[in-house]
């Protein structure tokens, strides 16, 4: 249980930041996917409002992240702020960004894996991985593991569980488990029933491109991966003082939906009962990152500032182990979580 059961769907992230100001003050915080009008910018502004020791904003587009940085500097001129360029779809960029973060600080108290994409046509990363799986999961997997030494250092001095890894997912994870037999969705392979996506999908959600690509299903797979990744981290990191949580921020009008056509956008409007402002959309991230009461729970996944259960395929320990090994294979490096 969280410490504020009154927090919910319409709670503002700015309110959460004020309530847990002591958990921000003096801390080193890194947020990925920071761009104007998005959840990342609202999350960054709300962290900045309570005097962190260092706020690092990571984004793949310099102009966009600099726009947010300017807003923060204008509102909170005393906050120490750094910018890191990070393209989570490129493993080369990820390694460069992690090295830059290590030059900026020797510890990291809070990592918010906020960045994500949603595309409707088949694309691949430079490494040949399906773009959504590569950017939404493999990217944060590699970035987080490369930053673990900084998180471990913070974990040694912070109260247990105050050092945190927060990863944003989506309620859409329920539509698909990990398709280990065909994670790139290339087709031509027999997919076991337990790996196949939810059927039947209706309307625009069921539409595929001419080459058989369904962006909704591949997005869902990547979001299941976010939860399984966090589930695996929870198995090993608490002994090192590090907590990990994942969350669905809600339905928010951001640039994430810029590739959707009118039909797909209309269907999303039908299934989402409430559309949040970016400030409301950042609230669950801030609860996950800051609420001390979470250290006394077994929770994994939050929605509307409270714990709930993800789909069973997103907390399967066998799938979590398989995903970790597959992820190591795809980045060409093994990571030991035990020390």
C-alpha cells in the first residue's frame, strides 16, 4: 500500500512532489525521454520544484530537451541541471550517454526510464531489432545496467529502497506476452499459443501493414518487457538498497501518438475513460519514485498512484529469466545483478 490512499487518477504530479519533497531534496535524478508537452517534461519540472542536487535530462533531440531545460531554469534558476543526448534505439548512443552520465556524477539516486515510442509501421534499430522492442525495452535494459554502478553507490548511503529504478509501461501490456519464438515479428514461424497476442483484436487495433506488422501488438510486447524487466530487478537489487517499480501513467495526449492515423486515434479515445494532463500523467511516476511507504510492500506495478496487478504474463518468473538472457544476447554483454 502507498502512504497516500487518497491519491488517484486526477492527482497532480506537482502535488506529489510537494508531499514527498524530502525525498527529492539534494538527490541526483535522471529522467529519459524529456521533451516539451510530454510526461517527461512534467516529471522533470516537478522534480525540479523541490531542489534536487542534480537533475539530468536525457533525450535524443537536443533542441527539444533544451526547450524543457530553459523552462526549468526560468522557473527554478538555482537547480543544477545537465543535458545528455540519448537515443534508446541505438546501442552506440546508449553507451555514449551512460559514459557521459558517469562523467557528470559518481552516484545516481533515482533513474526514471520514461522514454518510449509507439509506431505503426515496421522499423528496425541499427542492430536489426524490431524498433519498439529495441527502443522501449532493450534500450532501457542496457542503459539501466550500465548505470548500475552509480545506483549501487547511492544505495550504500541512502536508506534502503530510497534509491530507485522507475520504468514506465502501459496497460496495453495485457495484449501481448513476449513472443520469444519471433520477438522481431518477422512471421514465417509457428508461435506457441502462450506467446501469441490477445485475440481477437478489434477495429484499428487489429490492422496490419502489408508485410504483416501490427504496431499495437509489438508495442504491447515491449510494454510487457518493461514489467518483466522490473520484476527481475526486484529479485536481486533490494539487498543492495535499490528498489524498482513500474507503472502505467494513464492516457495522456503527448507526441507518443504522433504516428497514429485518425482511425487508430479514435479507437484509443473510445477505450480510454479519462485523458490526463501531463501534470496528472506524471503523478504515478513520482509516487513510484518517492513514496517511502513502498519500501514496506511487495508491489510491482502502479496505476493512478496505487498498486494493482499486471497481467499474469508480465510477472512470470520463467519469462523474466528468459527475457533477461535474450536481452543480454541482443546487447552482446552479460550483466551480473549480484555483487
